[in-house]
């Protein structure tokens, strides 16, 4: 009996000792060497349009110790300016006291900002310091954002000819309309950011005078990241796209990037035939939820262009008489399997007549590359049509005939593109079969230089880009 009581007492003392030890281990540490660690030392919020609230950014604060860590003060140095707003572990405020993090646990700090206008054309970096005081020591996280003033246009209609400069970007809401008879000229280096559901409608004339070192950019207005380090610039469907309507004439776009759209570029029923409805020279048309370029009973001239990455094929032609010279057509669209061929043709002959009463599709593809996921061309047999592919590299295994002339069949152009690493670079590697095999007699004068300003020379390469040897 005595032994049993003795064992009970010993067991009870053991339990009490263990409990006390656990309490001690879970106590709040006061050791000055015990400090929080952070997922970053600088929270980069990227390019931020002034007067517009940012998306929410965050970082993590870790307690790597076996005791509770008490952060006695979290605050913006000198009280901050009101530009940055904080949420610490689910609580909003300007200053936070005695924030505890359990052993080997963490909390989140969320940050938003609204930057004031800065009166500058170029972005201005704004930084503030967020201090964390723990056990008498202070750690600091830098909050950083690049404030960009923008020229905001809402429901803008261009009724008389106008020039838009590259001084500061434009942010387009609703629609931007170039009225019939008016010309909108975009100067080199300009950027137009289109808000969700915004559309550019051209009923008159659009002229984009980009240059190799001063591209014009039409893109969505999300400048942050989707997740982690993946930028919104990879996302399609951010704005509707560009429509050249039936009254539009003599549009000319040089060194212009149009990307991240719902419907790409649509050239719709511009049946006047004395000149191309739209001329694209050294342009990049890419990343669309529909086709990247659709021409409906309209003439299109594209020279030295990259036309790439779209859910429903890259180029659709229905009627019209179009020419594509030294172009790269590629489809490595991220968000869906290709819904159509890279080049999709209709209204080719009586069997595919669309009852419009307009001429059948005529097109010339010369010195170009057609390669990517899915099939390369919707019609393998073009006999009797006015569609010709001359000196082109094709994914398909086929043979030359009256419509496919001196083509390079079943060949991989060996782009630098790595889709699963979000690299979309349609220049060619050293081993590409497309190097120096283009027909110089087919190179149009406007194709003498590529989008980078590199001369094609006497032995040109297929596709949009001049091959540059990579270092081995």
C-alpha cells in the first residue's frame, strides 16, 4: 500500500514538473537575441498608378524560436505619410503594440497604398520604413512603390486628328473611339493601358510610329503580379482589344505591341481594295483569348511581325487579299489547348462560300514560320484557291505543290520559348533550320530590318527575327 502511494506521488510530481516545464518553454522570451525573421527585407509593390489604390501585397513575419515572441511595436517610422495602409495579423491600423507570435509560427502583414500625383512623366519611387521593435531591438522592412502619373481617358472619342505623345502613359476606360474621318497618331515609345472591358474602336485612321528602341505598347492596366513573381503581363483577357470597323482606312502600325486581349485585333469588312486596310510592320500581336488577328473581308499587310499565343488560333482569314512576309506565327498559349489551327482559312471557294457575295480569300505567306501547339493550317489541300505559302517553315509533314512552294516541312524552328517557365521568345537557337534559308527575292523592302533593327542581309532567315548567334 505504501509502495502504491509512493508510485502515485512520484507520477503526480512528474506530471507537474512536465507541465511547469512546458509552461516555461511556452513563455514569452525576453532575450534580445531572439528576433523575428521576415520573408523579405523590401516589399516591392511595383509600378503603381497615382491616385489609384493598389492591389494588396503581403509579407510574412516568422518566430523561429521555441518561446512566444512579443513584438512590442509595429509602426511606420515618424508616423508615415498616409500613403501606405497596414493590416497586421488580421487587424487594420497605423500602429500595433504587443503583437505575439507563438513558437515556430508566423503572422502576415498586408500592405496597400495610394500614391499622390508627382507631376513627373517618369515613375517616382516612394519608400517608407516599417519598424518592428522586439526585446529592445528594431528590425526594418522597406515599403517601396513606383508612382506613375497617367493621362486618364474615359469614353474618349477622337473627332479631329490628334497626336498622342510618349510623355506619360494613357489609361483608357470604357472605349477609345477614332471617329470616321479622324486620324489618331501615336508617337514612338507611348504606352496605352486599357482597363477591364475597354476597347479601341477605329472608324477613321490609326497611325502608330513606333521604333526599334521605342516600341508603342497597348496592354492591360494591371501592373502587379498574379501570384508570386508571375506578372499580369502573362494574362490574356485583360481588355477587349482593337476593332478596325468598316469605315476605317489606311491604318499603319510600326513597332507596336498589342497584347493581353479578349478578342485580339479584328479588321472587319473594310472592303475598299486600293490599299491594305491595316499595315503592320515589325509588330507583336499576342496573348489573346480568341484569335490574335482576325480579318473579315479586309486586306491586311503584315511584315516582320510576331503573331502568337491565342486560345482559338493565331490568324483567321475570311475573304480579303492579305500578305504576310517574314512573319512568325506561333502558339504556346498558356491557359487552354488550341481551339483552332494556327492559320485558319474560310470562304475559300464555292464549297466554303459564306454567302457574302464578296471575293474569296486570297493570301500570300512568304518567308514565314508557322509552328506551335496544335495544327499549323486549317486546310492541308489548297488546290484551286488563291492562298499560297512560299518559302515557309511548317509543322506539318507534307510536300510542295502549286500552293505550297519551296516549303520546309516537318521542321522545328527551335525557338527560345519555354512555355512552362513562362518564357515566350520566338527568336531562334543556333541549330534552327530556319537560319539563312529564306528566299531573298521574296523579302519585301519594308522587311529589310527586323523589330530589333537588325538587317536581314543577302541570306535572310525565315520568320520575324534575324538570327543572332548565342554564346556557346
